[in-house]
C-alpha cells in the first residue's frame, strides 16, 4: 500500500500493552480520479467531500432498501483514496459502484492481496487525533474512534503479539461495538446495527437516503443493537455470542 512519508516516533507505541487482532476477512481497494470523493459521497451515508489528505472517515454504502452493502474506512492519501472494507462484501460493493461511474473520472483497483489489516482495540486515542492517520515504513495507523485504530500493513510487515479474535469480540460485547460479518451485514440498515454516527443527516441524496431519513424523522427504526443476556435472549437474534452477555439486534 502506498503510504505517506514516515512520521517521527513509533507507529506502534507500547505495542505489548495494546491488544491487536488480525482482520483476516478485510478488503483494501485503491480509488483514483478527480471525481472520487464526489462519487463516494453520492453513494454513501456520510459526508466525505471535505476529507483532506492525512485524514480518514468511515461511511456506509447502502442499497435502495437502505440495507448495508459495506461499511468502509476511507484514507485520503493525497492523490488517491484507499478504502478498507469487508472482503465478503467486496464483490457486491464493486458491482454496486462500478456500474454507476458513467464517465466520471473514477477508477477502482483491488489491492487486498498486497496488504494485511489489523484492529488495535481498548486503546485511548486523543479526541484531536480521531479521524487522522500516520504512516511509518510499511505501516499506516488510523484512529477510527476513541478506543480503536485500524492498521494497514504491506504483506508480512504488520505488528506481532496478536490477540485471538475472540478476545476482540468479547471486548466488542462489553462496549456494544458492531462489527463486519456479525452486526454489520446485508440484512440490516445502519441504524439497526448501531452505526447512526455514520449517517449524516444534512448531506445530499444517496441510494437509501429517503428510507433512512424517514426512519430518523419518525424515530422508528424497527430493530436496535443491544447487549443481552446470552441464556435468555432468543438465539436467532444474537449476532455476537459471549458466555454471559452477547450482542443482539432486537425489535425495539
């Protein structure tokens, strides 16, 4: 993955005390062209047109029924955008976007096989650093929230001392954080799986916008991401199972 010039200091400070898990089912694509941000803005839920070099933002591509196609993180690398998503959703995402380019200056290249992605969790990111990323050597670390960072590395150059993914899942349950393939799936709209903050309420039209706007204005979203008791919750509603507590998307 092409990266920005190296920054002073280590990309993985105190790495032994910060849990990191490998994202084996992540995708990475490279988007080029002068119309890229406007193009993504017209197809996704968040306002991305003001994204600047060195910044990142998360957004969601939705279909005409407001169901999730993919939830992605955009890294503005200066001359292009690198987009991290969920590999099982990639084919549908590429089909959804490619047929809508229609003469715009936009090209999309799959670079998943050249890179590895990791999630650093239970960390503390300063508010001023959320939405920014830094690069050093073959690694780029982006702060996607106050307690999570996304790490993109060229193949074989990522962090070591990785945690079992189930530890990450248990941490997600404790903090009610949705994730790809669990809560974030093609079966749900963004409000149902706890991604309200990625739906910008003042931006222009995009596919699925009318349905989400109607849900927001009426205060009716059907289902809601919840922490539940594992033994008493209906098993079919559980999206991430824990020993005592689980995450579930249930009717509100």
